[in-house]
């Protein structure tokens, strides 16, 4: 019996060996194919770094690069958002090399929540380029973090939103922890009709670790990527109206609470919630 | 039932032994030597049982509840079928242990597809039932809703690192709890397995339902901590499971006062105060237990009446009748009831008292041949105008308690005796023996006693509650 089993075992070992060899060849093949795929999918080509904030200095933000939106805007920043944006350290601070935007549940100037929204308006604006940030998003019903660009002429007559253009590099619904959305807004394709594609992270979620969210914006297209995956390209042909992405835009990073895109928080939503940003980098061709 | 032998375990163990032996010959067992590991197969039921599985119905379970159904499946050729009997016929309940331990530490959830012949809630479903370890790592999902469409369900593992040799693959208990509850229906489960989903996140463990509990107690007493683990699933839903205490690490702020073992049992070693907190996998649990064992009490006098002359509700000296609750959840009641153990003496401790009641309706007590109710009372609080009253209720022939919602008194065919302890006797810090005659409303009707209620403004301990001739 023992001998038989040994014989069987050794036989099995031989089969295994040959199988393992096959797997090895397969792996090698896959590796090569893998390389080819990644060569085909060039995620980003712009490499001339023109702006970066690594958030390496604890405390307040670098005021030569960032300013704040304060308050509740018009109609909850146009989206029925529920938070009051402040520039208090309770809502926005840099600690341990990371920008922390914190949404809190607290009564503040008539709002039930506070949070922060920072922007580079008048401080850093650029036409075209690669805009990238490494972010860990919060979670829970009603959380709406975003990393996006807005045309710098929205306040000029004839260019009010959406004519001034908007590029959403990353938007996230706290109740859908595995999915982010990338969009462009312009005339005839704004708000619910924006040109959007969603990306679902396989076997993982966005609120448990940092991920790189980026776009590469050229005269004829916007490429969207998450980490090393290029998941969408929006071209002039894709938009259902005038292409308005041809003038300087500035960066906005915010954490909204509630609003039409996500709905209100519910009793399961945990507060406070943090949006962490490790860096923001902008490249030119 | 298909039962496969785990020959590969034996091979692994044998190889492990050979290695250990060889290592042993040369330089002794080094500290880095790894223990033989168990199979990591996470599949339980795909089209049949996978990897050697047993089926153990729980005691009292409807014998035909489980079968393998070749005509229904979500995928493949067969599913697990559970026929839940109608109300009164029993329940369906079983555990499906692996014939050998498995290493599930690489997974984050038990998943399966399920549907039912009608919409229903499965009372309890989970894994980790293992008689050998007294269900050390049991996980329970309560009231899982199930529909007539196949849907995928996820039961997260509170801390997978604990499950490196688990036998309890799956268990469930479902039955009609009353005539209105669903029964007489079928549900099916398919593709039952442990998976690593990668999307189980945001752990929020809790003990005592996340509440900071206060417990006044005594040296020598014990109490048990229960806890839950909540995760956010990839779908964005929160899911909470009951996690056995062994998933938690417990901490006592003063181990000379109170200690907690891995079963969540708190033992009070000395008089004083200690705060018990807990964590799962490094995440601090919401909720805590502050133990105050500075109460200075002694055991109640031991009853001396012959056992055949009493009907006992609560005493270590006698065999007690079945009691439904020691704190019937009366609307508006603030009374908290806990249990103390002083040596071998069990005590009932009522705090934050306004009113509450002890109920025994399954069955009621026939006290026709009894003349008194005895209670031992120990008042703990120092109240300036203490008051404490008891009433004993007979629920009559109609089989239910009929209470005037305004007065709290009996209506319809109920009868009651009210008894107020004279305030001069309400001295705190000593045992007071109370004997209430079964007179008044109970003079002619005491064959369906169902409740002993109390009202007052003192925190007090109760012991030796019995009727006697």
C-alpha cells in the first residue's frame, strides 16, 4: 500500500513537473504579451513637470498656489450640496506629507456639515497638459470627493458655465466604493448629460489606499487614467456640442457632502471623513 | 453525503515531519520552523460538497430540512435545498463542518448565491460552528433577507488571520417564530465558498452595541462580553455580523480588578474600578464596559424550607421554574437588570429602577396550595425617601396578561395582590426578607400566576424568590 502510494506520488510529481514547465512557458509568453499590451497602452506621454505640490510642509497650504472657496455657494455650489466650506484647519490641513480635507457633521452658519474646497484659480492655470494627483478618498453614503479642472473664464460674459468648460479627472460616490468617474462638461453636454466614463477597480476599492488619478489633455483629446490603466479617451468627435477645452483651466480639489450626484448622508455614514492627497503634479508635453 | 478523505493533509504532515526530523538531526528545531499548514481550499458546495464535508442537523431540527437539489441551481447542476417547516413543526438548522481543518486566513468573506420560494428572512446564517472549539470563531448574520431571485450574499470574516485551522464551514438556523412568520417554504444556496473579494473594508468593531456600559458588580462575579464587526462591502452597503469574543483582543485598565479571557468572560478579582475595551485586528471597538466592583454585599440568607413545600422562581437552593424574563420590557421602563455571582450564589441586580417585571408564562405557576411569596432584597442605593413595591399577577383563564395601560393594574380576568415594603424596613446595605401573603385579588385565583412586577426608586439586588405553603 505504501509502496503503491509512493509510486503514485512520484508519478504525480513527474506530471506536475511537466505541467509546471508548461506553466512556466505560458508565464513567459504572458509576460511578453503583457509588455506588448502596456506598450500599446501608453498611459501618459507628457513628462515636462511644470507644477507640483508634494504637501511636504505641515500646516496651512502653500498660499502662492492654493486659495479657498468659502461658504455654501449658490444653491449648494450648483449641486444642492449640504456642506459649508471653510479654510479652518479642522477642514483643511497638511499633516505628515499629506493634504487632509475633512468633512465634519456639525452645525456651522446654518449648514449641517463642514468641509473644504481648494483651487488654483489665478495662481496656476494652464491650457493642455497632464494633471495628476495621488488620492485616498473617504467612504459612505453622501460623500462626494472630486479632483477637477474648471475653465478660467467662467466669470466672463458669454462664458458662464458650462460654456467655460469643465474636466472632471476624478469624481467618486461614497456609496460606490469601487467606482470613479471621469467627465467633460461643455455647452449641450453638462451636468447629467456630461460625457462620462466610469472605471471600476478590480478586486479592490478606492477608500482603502492611495490611487493616482490623471488626465492627459491635448488639443484634440482628453485621456483618463487610474494608476497604470488608461480607461478612456474623449475626443472632439465624442462631445455632443462645441469643444471648449482650448483655454486655460485651473485645478479644484474638494470634498462635498450630499448634493444631486450622491444624495444625502444617512445614519450609516461615518463622520468625520477624510480625503487625503499625497501630491498634485502637472506636466506639459 | 460525500465524504472525501484528506490524503494531502497526511502527505503534508508527513513531509513536514520528515523535514522537522531532518532539521532536528542537524541543529534542533529552529524558531523559524513553520507548523504544518492546512489546505486552503475555500470551496464548500459548488455542484456537490467540496473537500470533505459533514452535515450535522441541530437538535430539534426538522429532519428532512436539507437535501441536494439536482433540479435547481444558480450555476452548474445542483444546489443546496432547505425546506423550512410551517410554524409549530420545528425549524431547519444545521452545521456543515469540514472533515479536516482548513486554512481560511487568505479569504475575506463567505459568499453564496441564494433564492427562496417566497420572500423571507433567514434567522441566522454564518460559519465557525465547531464543537471541538466551542464555536470559538463563530460568525452570525441575523435576519438575512432572501428573495425569489438568485442573488449573491456576502458574510465577511471579522479577522481572517484567526481562521488558520477552521472546521465550521457553514451553518444556518431558520424557522417560523410565530404563526405570522414565514414557514413552509424552501430556499436554495449555491456556489457556497470562501472568497477573497478585496472589497471588504472599513472595519468598525463594537462591543455592547457600541455603548459605554456601566456595571455595578461585586468581587468574584463574572459577566460576558458580546461583540459585532461591521464592514462596508464593495456594493457600498454596511453589513454587521455577530463576531464570537475570540475574534477580539480585550484590554482591562486594571488587571488587579478585572480580567477578560479570550471567551469574553470578565472576572472581577477585587473591589474597585476597571474599564474593559476591545479591538479586532488592531481596530479599537466602539463601546466599553466600566466595571465598578466596590459594592459591599454578602450572600442572602440560605432558604431553609423543604423543597417539596415551595415553588421557586429564582434561588440556588431550589430547582427553579422556567422564567421568560427577569425584566419584561415594559414601555417607559428605565430599569436595567444584570446578574451578579457571589461565590456560588446568583443574584439579580436592578439599577436605574422605576418599574419592571419578572414574567413566567411558559408555563404559568399554579400556586393553589401556596400561601406566600418570599423575596430577599438588598438595597444598594442611599435614597432619601426610598420606596419599593411588588405586585403578583394571575393572568386568568384567557391565557394573556390584561393590563390597564393607565394604571398598570389588572383588567378582564386578571387578578393581583399589591404589596409595599414599609419604608422603615427599607434600610440599605443589608438583606431584607419580604414575605407577601397571596391574599387580596389572589385569595381565590392563584392558579395562573404569570408575573411579579415591582416599582420603586432604589437600586436593589434580589435573591431567593419562591412561593411557599
